[in-house]
């Protein structure tokens, strides 16, 4: 998608005489050389590794009772060592996606080995211990090979461990004191996933690490207080969004204005308000409509401040606005006249705001300024 967009923009520049055809060709060739992306062969290699790993696991499990115990453990170790050796050889030959596929196969065998050996020797432990061990193995593989897929796998497994050890982030368990051990392990896994994401340069793994940190904060907040976690998320989101979009940033700042930090802030702010609204006990219709107006106003403010610079913020603000509009219609369904009046008033306000923004943009263009 990015390559197609870039090619379309370069064609426009050539058409308007801003760039010569030879320069345009050189730019596209340089992009293709540095950004190889996902090829069909690489995707098929990873899928083949997943299917092959599942087949090996099923074959061993089906004949588990017929295999002697020492041979069972030896087979599991053989599969793991074989996968790691194949990944190392592929990495030496610069066959990046073959190495990634072998590492996926290794992680599948490692997880299956934990489950099968634990069942064979009747080792004590629950689902959380299993996911913790599997996450640790994925982190070791990712840090050893700088593997993006292993880092992403560690992020997903870490999230699974976090939800398992917290009983759904504390929502389905009774308070029995702070689980300091669980907090510490979850924080350590979060930091390790972040390091693996940085080492493998995996953006998705970095996002998973951020989600793990937020889930850990929600878990602690849910167990330590009687308040809705939405208040915490909304407060953090407002602070993060203001930092990324409203505060003046120096030229050498590590974060980009209206960038990823602002997007996280917008998602947390609107998501937190949504959680508060879903769990609120406001009985009166005017109170519900006032809170709905707050969410709609927040969506519009986020869109006006940073929506023009960030596609993720723009789409999520649109999504929140649509969801809130549906909520308003549902709440006021018994009084369609009140629903129509509220929506009509909101339309007038947004129309006036759009008109004012258009006048400002025209003025900026006349003065040669950027809005």
C-alpha cells in the first residue's frame, strides 16, 4: 500500500514537472531495494512452518503412549534443536524468511513440549505457568536471533499470561491483597518484550509491549480501587495526547508531533470514556445525554487537533463518533423527538465549526501560512 501511494505521488510530481523521469525511477528502485516487504514465498514459508509444526505435534501426541519416555523427551529436544539449527543456517545464508519460518516451527514445538512433558511427569502448574514458560522461550529466541515474528509471538503469549494470572485483569476475582509476584513478573515480561521489539525492529511487537503495560496498569488499578479502570485510561490518554499534540516539542525530540504518541493518547482517552459510559449508573436521560455530548465533543476535538496529521487518530475518532451517535439513538429511542433534537443541535454545532475551520484555512492559504 505504501509503495502504491508513493508511486502515485511520484507520478504526480513528474507530471507537474517537479521531478524528472530518471529521478522518479531511481527513487522507486531505492525504495524497493530498502523495503522488501512481504513476498508470497515468505508468507507461504511461515504458513508451511506452522502446518508442519502442528503436524509433528499431532503425530507425536497420537503415538505418545507407544513411545518410551526417554525417546519422547529426546524427540522434543530433537525438533527444537533442529528448528534452531535450521534458522541459524538460513540466517547465515541471508534467507531471512526461511529463518523466521524455522523459528516459528521451533516455538510451536517448544510450547507443545512444555505441555506434553508436564503431562507425562505430572508436573504441577496451571495455564499461567504454561504461558509464562512459553513466553520466556519466545523471548530467548527473539533476543538470540533478533526475530520479529518471535518478538510478536512473545507479545501475544505475554498478553495471554497477563490475562491468565490476573483472572481477566482482576474483573473475575475477589480481592485478596496485592499480587506483588504477579505484578513483578508481568512488568518484567513487558520490559523484555519491549527490548525484543527494539532489537528486532518490530513495530507490532512494540505495540504489544505497550498494550501489556496498559493492561498491567488496569489490573493494578482494578484490584487496588473500586473505580472503573476507564477513569485511569482516560486520564492517561488525555495526558499522553496533550504531550504528543499540544505541548511544544524541541526539534530533536524522540517523538513526532501528532505521531504514535498522540494516537495512543487518543485511543486511550476515547476508549476510557467509553468504558466509563458503559459501566455508568446514570439513571436520568439528561445525565446520559450530557456524558454522550462529552464523548462526542472529545472525538471532535481530537479530530480537529491531530486528525489531519494522523490517519489512525482520524479513523478512531470517526469510529468513536459513529458509536456514540448509535448509542444516543438507542438511549432516546423511546423519545424520537428528543433524539432528533439532540442530533439536530449537534449537527448545527459541527456545521458551524466546519464553516469556521474553512474560513481559517482560506485565510492561512492567503497569508502563505500553514494552519
